[in-house]
C-alpha cells in the first residue's frame, strides 16, 4: 500500500463522485425511457434537468458524508492510486452509459 496521506473526506467524496456519475447515467436512461420518471422530475422542480442536478448533488453530498463516517468515523481506507482509478472508472462508466444510450439505445 502506498504511503500517500489522503484525507478521509477526499476518499469519501471521490468515491461518492464515482457513484454519482454512474447514477447520473442511469437516471438519464430512466427518464428518457420511462415517461413517468420524466414527468415526475419535471413536476419536482419545474424542469427535469434541474431535478436531475438536485438529485445528483444530493446523492453526492449524502453519500460522501456517509462514507466519511464509516469505520467508526475514520472513513474508508483506500490508497491514492486506487482512488484515482475508481474515480476515473466511475466517470468513464457514467459517460459511457449516456453515450451508449444515445448512440445505440435511443
């Protein structure tokens, strides 16, 4: 394991970003394929993109905070290089879901 010191908040919110990126991609597909989801999101804030932003920022904040509280408040233990790989994989996967949906699934 590396000897890089990365704070529990950097790790927690980095992981939360990776998860939120994938969730964002899945939400795009869900709202495009399920009219009730799109309509519900439009009712929520007046526009589906605003709702999506609120949901994703909320997911990121809550998940990041929860992950920081893991291990009795010490947070998730992860090396800096592993965090970077996980973060990049999450962002690429989320973008890939959206790209794949619009290129193939739409």
